[in-house]
C-alpha cells in the first residue's frame, strides 16, 4: 500500500531495487547528510601539484586510446585509430500544460536505443487538490522505468538549462536523498547538468550502484531541434505544436490526444536520432564521445586537447588571473552616427579564429612594476596602464568598463 | 606618444613568451567549413567559434546542493549563498558560489564577521589566451573604423559610407565579406548598441527592411517605426509566450508580455554624430564589483534570517 507522509510526499517501495524512493524521514538519511554537511562546511582545498610554483596547474594534451593496426606494425602507412565504444544514452522530452497559470508537466517521452516510451499524466487527478499527486505519479512511473533499465546512461534533454531542468530537479529533490542529487548551474541560473547517484544501501547487498546524468544537448549543439534535424538530415517533427495541447481540454478530445501523443514522442525520437548520428561522427572523426562533455566549448576543448595540443598550457594563479582578467573584453561594438545613407555592410570571415592563429601568451616570464620609461615595442604580454584619450577623437578605440557596460570613452 | 593621440602611463606588467597553439586547429576546421555542407559545415563553424571562450572561463562557480532546513544556519555563516529554493517542508536547495577568490573570502570574513570557508576546484582555463584572442580581434577592426567612414560596428562587422578596397575582400580568414553582395543600403538608422535598422533594394527590385533591436525579434520593425524611434518616440511591442522561470520555486509560467523600446541616450547626439562618453578618472577601475555583490548577498541573507 502506498503511504503518504504528507499530501505532497508519497512513499513507495521500488519493486525493482526494494529501496524506498521517497525517504524523507529516514534517520539514516539524516546521518548521511550530517556527515556530508560537515565535509562541505569544512571546505575542500585544491593543492597545486605543479613542480613550477608560478602556476596552479596545466591544461595537458589528452592521450587518445590509439591502437596500432596490424598494417602499421608490418610497416604499412595506414593507421587505424581504434574508436572507443559509444557511451549509452537516451533522449527525453517533457510536455507541459498551463494549470492555474503555472506550467505543469503532463507527459514525459523517452527514446532509447531500442525503445520509445511515453508517460502521460492521469488527467482525472489534474484538477484540484490531487494535482501534485498526479504530477508525482507521472514522475514515479518515469523514475521506475529509468532505475530499472538505464543505469550509467546519459539522459539528453534539449533545453535542460532553461526549461526541463526546473521540472527534473524538483522531481528528483522530492524523491531522492539530498546527497544523491548534485547539480551544476551557470551564472545565468541555467542548469548545466543534474546527476542522480544512488548511494549504496548498507542493508541491501548486491545492488549495483546506480547513476544517471541529465545533460543539455542544446548546450552542446546550440540550435533548435528542428534546425538540428534539418542539418543532419534526420526526419524531424511530423506535426507542429498546437495551442490546444497547452490546455486541459486536450484530455476531452480523443483525436487531439492521439495527435498529442505522437507529437510528444516525436521530439524524443528526433533528438535521439540526431544525437546518435552526432555521437558516431564525433567518435569517428575525433574519438570524443558527446556523452562525456557539457557544452560546445568543452567539446571543442576536448577535440583540441586530444588532436592538436602538444604542450602543457599553464593555468594561472587566481591573483594573476584577476590581473589579466581586467583586460578581457568582448568584441568592440559602437555607434558613431544616427542617420546614414548609401552604406556598405561588411563582415570579417571568422574574426575570432583569425585572431587565434596569432601568437598566444604561454609562459609567464616576469611580473614587474614600471617606474621609469618603458619600451613597448619588444614587449609581449599584459600591461596595466593609465590611458588618456583626447576628447576630440571621433572613434575611440580602447574599451573601458563603466557601470557594468563596456564603453569606448575619451578621457582618463 | 601612441597612435591617434592616446597617451599611456605604464604602471605594471606581466610579460609572456609566445606560442602558436591554434593554427592547425583553426586551419583544419576553416578548411572543412569552406569545403563542406550540412553537418560537417555546422560542426566546423561551431568549433571554430567556441574554443577560445572556454579559456576565459571564470574561476568562481555555482553549485546547488539540497540540505535539511534545520542545517541552514550552518550554511549561512560558512558559504556564500546565492539563492534559497524551498523544495518541501523539510528540504531546501541552496544555490551557492564556490571557488571564490581567497582574498575575497578573507575580506568578507573580516568585514562581516563571517566564518566562510572556501571550496576549491580547479578550473581548466587561461584568461590570458582568451583575452589575447578578443584583443587581436578588436585590433584587427581598428584600421577599418579609424578613418571615420564607419557609422556602426559590431564585433566583426562594419556599416560604412565608403566602399572597401578590393584588397580587403576575400574568402580567406580575416578578410572582409560584403554581406549584401555589392548592394548598397539606401537608408539606415543607428540608435544604440544592437539597435538599428536599414533598408535596401534587392536584385529583384524589392525593398527589404532589416532591423536589429535588443529585446525583440530580428527584422520585426517597419522602417517607419525605426524612423519614429530615431525621433525619440517609445514603441510598445508584444512579446508572445515568454517563459517566466522562477528558480525560487522551481516553476515556469508562460505569458505574453509587452516591452517598450526606444533609442539609447547614453551618448550625446550632435548634428547626427554621436559624441563619445567622456570619463575623468573612471570610478569603475579598481572597484571590485563582484566582491561588493557577494557582500550584498550575505547581508541580505543575514537580515532575512535576522542575525
């Protein structure tokens, strides 16, 4: 029989692992948590491991697991790079409906290597006081299925960061021990990844450690799912979103509900197919698994480190980082004239990549204060300077931070 | 004496050795981008633009953890909490700053009588590299802008009254591309950073209006509206179905909303020319805004729980 700790929390034995998946009041849990809290509160310190005390550490080349082929051993030129096995992943999509001016998840669709599955809310419970219970049941169904079948999988969600993550994090928090959930968030409060790692249960022997990671495929491939399908030549949406899907009356219209179910599944299917294709491409071309990265940048970095980097790049100490960070501005954007006619509009081919092929700062040779004359011509590095820009200059070139904005001022 | 009348007083320096890090990476992906279509082109473009930024990553990070309500007090004094998110009547999620600069932690502890401990984590970054990349990029744009023919410029693009010499135009890295394939923009208004609109006649003799205005959809303004904005009018635009995300109660609502747009007034406009902002001893220099932000966060929390 299902127990209700309060109206919101339902305690259910998981039939597959025999563990409670809602264990809010367990003494054991509280003790675990206390222990972890203690650790967190004490703080953890990263100790520099470099022989060179100028730096914190290094960004090092990544060794790829390459295997010499028989051909190569026999003196043949042909090198076959053994690609690693693809990491298992599934795709997931949540559809929501507006109830009392709040978005409520009503369906969760998933696509795995060999299955598609749609979880849908019990509409009879959606109105009134049983709404939370209906949502809870939907998530319970989903998590049973995941716990049972998808240990060690990456679960990709397109737009986890700004949408689905909110629902997933809430659902996880209501179900699992606090220390079983961890989560990275960016400076815009977007979810980067959410990890569920079930702690081994002391009482239950022989239960495999369970771990899944929710990741945002949009962070890695930052285009809409429709566009991603087009680019990869993967069948996309067969039907488009209808306003009626967003309203409770959906459940009173059988035909519409059927359409909705197909629609909801389609997103998960398309996403899976796209990612499946991409995973293969990246493994073949770069020997990097898309399941092992968090974003386009981390994917780029992994490719760079495994295929192109052959030195150790220093990681600067915080003090030095702060000094140089004062010089880190983005692109120059400015307006000089309001109305104009007969204009030409140009842009530079790959401006940043063009900038990247120039000499880059590498070893920190020296730090120094400048008291007397200084010869700028042979210098490579970063300088703290007091700038004076004449007031009559029409197009100032040097940026400055002013009230949180980058401006190109005159003056000092 | 430096070009364009700038003068410098040198204060402090960090000297570096030089290295070529990215030429092979960039050339490989640029070649692919130029010579492919579909997924390969998409991937190449993405990796060309997304690598440098990771070197400029900030060291301070955000993390969330779930804790029991009764333990909140311990956290308030020991961690820099950004947001408190109630989960249910027993559990709350804390959004916290971690990996904060040690000097800031020391300063906060002494100024506010806190016992903050720092949680260290190695961020694989090198801001010198990121800063060099964006600096080179700005430097590359200077010669195009300095002669005064440019009326607006955003990062890698220019709107200019003068046709560029053909020697600057080409398909290779760093060369300019004519965005309109030789067509000339008839009229344009530049009303602020990322606030502009223009019209031109295309090869089929159609009048095309383009607009970029932060906050609203690209190309959604008529040219008449752009003119109105240039005259100082404020326009109201409906933004359909905007998401309202609340981290505080982990909820999302969707609603239509209105946004008012107008031209920027940050620069003085005299005879159709914008006058650069003039600073005398920029107060923002040496002013550690992040430290002050952290301080405010802590004080608000202490007040909220009436310590």
